[in-house]
């Protein structure tokens, strides 16, 4: 059982341009400093088709203006590859967007399983007040394409705070299908 | 998100011939009746190469003579396909056997992740006193070949009770490489 372990973290500055309220993002950066907002650790036995990669995502809770902390989001480079997420700790959601621009939301709490179907863009959002931790597994030859979201001006919807403990979807005005 | 849900259960009589102590198996059957010893539920979005199947295994605790309740065990029909197990409840182990006949044991408790590498035969054993529950995920085109174990007279080792709470490996005399 050979294979490699990977780890990366994203800081607040890495999410520049993702948020509706750019001024709030700048203000948060100068207030908090360039803190880690999420980190991903994985085990990659191989990159061979048919093998699997699995690991853990940890996301800090927080808001940029009224918008929750989120991951950059991606589609798989081999776009027909799926992914399974499994909630461990905290509360959040998976924002899924189909090739036709349909949004689906899967709320994630401990012991929630979320299946990301082939071809769907996906992004995790921490809508809770504590760390959101999820396990994931996906085919070893999936790859990640982050450019798809940049090219379309972001995902179709934004996930905003709604009252004290809720969330709501808001159209992303910058989105171009 | 279409796809099929599957479910099957195995009863004590389905495990006839797997245990060292055949008389104990027969005695247990007449004492307890043909009870369910494990069940598997899964979600199969598709059987397409590159997709994933995931689900839950529940195993009853128990002994046949001094040998723990276990699953039949298999190698994947597409033998280069791996699997990831994730302990939810109870205590047990994954018995792994390589193509060269090497045995490896991964003990499983809640939040233990077990990666089954391509080409390894695998079987779950409930070494605890309560239900053993595990999540699993594997490539959708893996398939299962149960014959490999029958053809070699079982797996190389048996997992037997050792004292009150332990286990030990014993050579399976019927094993022919
Ligand atoms: Mn992904
Ligand atoms: Mn398997």
C-alpha cells in the first residue's frame, strides 16, 4: 500500500474576487490578516483510472459581508467523474450546478452523505457557526478544473445569510451561462 | 440524480461451509434459527466506469465456535478496483489478502478509514460485542467475485477469539494457494 499524501490550504486572499462584497473581503483581510479559511488533506494511492482518492476537508466558519465562507468550487477535469462527501462535524451545504445551469443544494450535517453526480460543478459552503468537516472520495483520475467558474463569472447563485441561522440563494448578477 | 438503490441480507445458512467448526454452525442454526447476520444497502447511480457506488454494511456480532461472524469476502471482478471503508459503529476488522497470499489486518472502529488496494481479497469480521456498521465506496464497475475464496478453500487465515476481547489469526488448513 504505497501512495502519496497531499495537503493544501486556502487563505482569505486566495478567495479574492469570489465574493459579492469586495469591500467586506478587503476589510476582513485587514482585520483578521490572511488567515487559513479551509484546508484539504488527502490520500492518493495512485492516479490510475479505476483507483480512488479520499480525504478530509476542514472549513472555518465566517461571513464576507452577508455571504458565507466557501470553497472555490470546480468541475472535475474528467467531467464524468462523480464524488461522495460525508459530513463529519458542523453544518453547511454543497452547492451543485448542472451543465444546464440548474442549482441544487444538499444540506450537510454529521452523517449526511452527498453524492455529486458526474458533470456537476460543486462548491462547499459553511453555513454554520463552527468548523465544517467532511470526508470525500472520488475516482483517482478525476482531476479538478477551477477555471470553469471563473469563465462564467462565478456560479449561478450565491449563498447568503438569512436571519440568524438560515441561508438563502441569491442570483449572481455576474453569472454568464 | 437517478440511479438504483440495492439491498441484500445474508443469513446464517448462507455462511454454511465458511467456518472451521461446522458442528457449531449447525448447532447455532438450530438454536437461533436462520437469522440475518449481515445486510448491505447501497446506492448505485450507474454502472458506468468512472462512477461510484456507496452504501452501508451492518454486521451482527457473534461467534461460530471460536470464530467471529464475518462476511463471505470477495475480490473485485475488475480486480484492479479499490474500495474505501469507513467505520461508523462497533469494532471489527478488515481481513485483506494479497494475490501472493499475504494477510493484512486493519482494525476498524468509528472513524477508522480502511483503504482496500486493487487486487486484494477482502472480508469484514465483527470482533466486537455490538453491531459493526461501516460505510463503503467503490468504483461503479468493480463487481464482486466470491468464487475466488471458494476455489482456494477459504482465505489463508481465520480470525478467532483470543481471550475475552481479543482476536488472533490461525492458519486455515483447507487453504490451497
Ligand atoms: Mn470534486
Ligand atoms: Mn469490495
